[in-house]
C-alpha cells in the first residue's frame, strides 16, 4: 500500500516538474507566427515586400526604364498612427531590404546613416592616408523618397476584437514634390481571447 | 469530563490553523502604511527599490499588476521616465492578459475573500495608467508614442462604455484623459482629433453636472471654433473666451503639468458580532480609519432541554458573524494648487483638470451592489460552515465549548478581509498651466501651493522649447 502511494507521488512530482521547464524551439524567420494578435515581424515583412513589389511594377518605373535611368531612392519616415507601439525601424529596414534586393533601384543611406558616414569621412580627413581617404561631397543624392504611415482601427466587444491596419506609402519626387506612386496595404485580424480559464 | 470523541483533534486542528493564519494581515492595509511612509520621503528611486525588495510581502502573487503600476509611478515621480515606461508597459500588457477569469480563483473568492483574485485594476486606474505612460513619453518629447497610449485608452473606454450600457451612474468616460488627449493631438497638429477629444471632455463633465474649468472651456471653444463646429459649441454651451492666446512667431508652448497631493485610499469597514449562548452578545464595528466601537449585552439563556442528555450541550457555543467591506479612506493633501513662472513669460496659475477622489468615490458607488452580493454569499457560506464545525465539536463542558467556538470564530475571522487594493500612489489632482514662451531654453520655476497659498514645494528646471512646438513638462508634490 505504502509502495503504491510512493510511486503515485513520484509520478505526480514528475508530471509537475515537466510543466516547470522552459522549451525553446528555433523556427524560420520567414514563418508566420501570431501569438498576441499585435503587429509583428510577419506583418512588417509581408507588407514591405508586397508594397515594394507593387511600387516597382507601376508606371513610374517603366518611365525611368524607358529613359535607361536607374532611380535613386531613399526611405523617409513611416509615421506610426496606429494604436500599437510599432518599431518603425523594423518596417523601414524591411523596406530597404526589399528595395535593395530588387536590383531595380539604387538605394542611398538614410539620414542617420549618412551622418555617421560623414563623421567617418571627417575622421579619415585627419587620420587616413591620402590614397585611401574618402572625399566629402561625393554622395549620391536621392531623387525619390518613400514616405508613409501605419494606421489602425480597432473594433472590440468583450473577448473578441477585429483590428484593421492600413499602411499607406507614397513615392515622392524630392525635387518637384510630385507623387509618382501611392500604394496601400490592408491587414485585418480577428482576435478572440478565452474569457474563462481553470 | 465526557468530551466528544472528535473534539481533541478538532481543537488541535483549529489551533494549528489559527497559528497559520495569524500572519494573514490584510496586505492592502499593510501596503498603504509601508509605501506611504517610503513615498513621503520624496526619494522615489529608493521607494521603488524598497517595493522591489518587499514585493513578496507587500503584493504577493495576485497583485502583480499593482506592483508594476506602483513602481512605474514612483519612477515617473522621480523623473526616471524610461524606467517608468518599462514598468507601466508591463502593467498594460498584464492587464490585457488578465482578461480571462479563472474559475478556481472566482470560486475561492466566494469562500475566502476577494484578495485571492488577481487584481485587474479599477476602470479609471487603467485609463490613468495609459495617461501616465503618455506623460512619460511626453516628458521624453516622444509625442507620437504618447498618442498611441491615448488611442489605447480610447479603446479601453469604448469597451467600458459598452459594458456600462444605459447605467447613468457608471464610469463611462474620463474628462481628464480626454482633455489631455486633446493637448496631445493638438501638439501633433491633428486638430480634428483634438477637437473631438475636447468635445468629449466637456460633454462628459456636463453629463456629470460637474463644472467645466474655465481654461478648459476656453480651450474647447477655440478648438471647436477653429474646426468650424458651431453646433458642438452650442450643444456644450461654451462662450467665446475674453482673451486670445498670444502665439507669436518665434515662440513655442510649454504645457506644465502638476501632479498634486495624495489620492484617497481604501480602508476596511467591518462588523462582527458574537452571541455566546447562555452568556453575552458582543458586537463591534470598525470604520475605515480603524476606529472600533464595541458593545456587550447579556444574552438570553438556553432552554433547560439544552443541558440534558445526549452527552453534549450547546451552552458555551457561539454564533459568530463578520463581514468586511472596502470604503473610502480620506488621505490629507497639503498640495492644493500650483503656480508657474517662466522667465520672460510671467507667472501663471494652474487649473485643476482631474481629481482622483471623485473617480474613486464613483468607482465604489458603481460596484457596491455586486460587492455586497458577493459579501453576503461569502459570509453566509462561511457562517454556515463554522456553525457546522462547532456543532461537530460540541462537548458537555460549556468552557471547552466556548474555547472551541472562539477558536473556530477566530479562524473564520482571519479569512474575512475586504479587498482594499487600489492605486493609491496616484496624485489627488492634476493641474495644468499653458505658457507661451520664446524658443530656446526656458527656465521654469514651479511651486505647489497649500490651502493658504503658501508654497509647499518648489522646483526650477531648464526646458528646451522649439518655435511653433509644444513641450510638456511635469512636476509633482505628492504630499
């Protein structure tokens, strides 16, 4: 009798210990994962790729192509007007990656990055050898700028909510201020939570 | 002495449990005393460290939300805005996760008390949680992030309003939050959203039949007029302000927010009464401040049959009942108003835009029926269980009966505790002063005033102001 209860006790303890461990599994960075229903890396990546695809297949690009010119683009600010703290840098970096990898446009460094490069050139002017020194005033100026905003609408009732994201992007000619392309991407998520647990 | 066969074991069990429960003081009350003492030193970083050290004792596992809120707010008061954001954001995330209710916890709360349920925050506290997160972002000049907090609070308020339905007494909107969100939207150049927010602020005050602060009314008129909304101006009965704000080129705006005084807290009001059969009847009442009133009366005797035969008697046994409810506990505040002096812009008096006392009183009022129902169910279940236990332990000796009954009653009393958890570290009032200042570094002299107009705390700070921009700056006098 004592032996049976001891075995049962050990089994129970083992079961309890199983639940205490932390398990980490590596998954592909391309996989789609949704845990909280909030904006996540998958949204950022998919929106950036789809919008850039749409952008580079639009009329303005063929005009450049016909003139045998490669447009030089810079990613400007993406304003977060949603209800979530979204890391805009992740999104703009996804945009930059999609632009660069397309091979269809030339891409220049962002404002912050350019400032860092200028600091480096200023440092080289003093410390680097004449042969290897990089000159100031030789940067490629961007012709086009991508700017945009992330907006959201939330409809919530009890444990259920629908979140609608709309990402608006515009490609603007820096010199003239003309808008060459306007695109948007919409994401709708239905989120339901458990109202009761044990 | 012919004792009941189970009485010895039961007595030992009751004594053991009493010892176990002796340490179960109401954490909510202990927390108020400890934290108030720490916070009164105005060394908020030390107070936050104290909470981290004493977390298990002061909060336990069911008040994690409150812990994050308290620590976050202490960091905010100490101007450690980055740290405050970390803790207040944890609180926001946890509050979202606490949506699901545990059947086990809910059932346990009906047998033990409401403190066994995780603290989910009062509705106005959740709105102010977002408000203080927005304040942190504004202090760091991250107005875009402050807007996100305003939007999250709006979503929360929409849900609160939906749940309130047609209940006129319920907390449905928060004029303080709305007025501040108008300032945030305006600072971002989103005047349409600002107009909607200030409309909601004034409408909410009108619906509650509360006075609209003159500065807020003037601000509402200007925003609504600029957005061409004459119908709203008429509906809210707003008059054109006598003075126009002087925003000249080369100037920016300083919005000075003063966090003043101490929020009222919750105390425990309890009643307990004992009828010692064949002895006395004692009843006591303790109010929220801890004052106890007791009275003892001789109790009628038992019929002769109660002493005869069956090897046991009801003589010496007790009928005991206790219930405890939270009630508003006033906390005196020395800081009643504020004044701001900016070099080159003169002195401006602050205007109160929010009062946590009114919010807490409304919250208690709104939840009273539900709380009373839960308390009645809990007290009835516990009294019946205690009576059953006493009847099982009954002996033929009235003295032993009395000791066993008192032990059981003491045990039951330990369980009856009011849920007095709340975010009492909030200030009593939020005061606002708007000053137009020349662009550059503004030297802001701030003073919190007492009832008699005397300065109870002052501080001077340099704040950068850009032309055409709004800069928010926060001061506090939590005393």
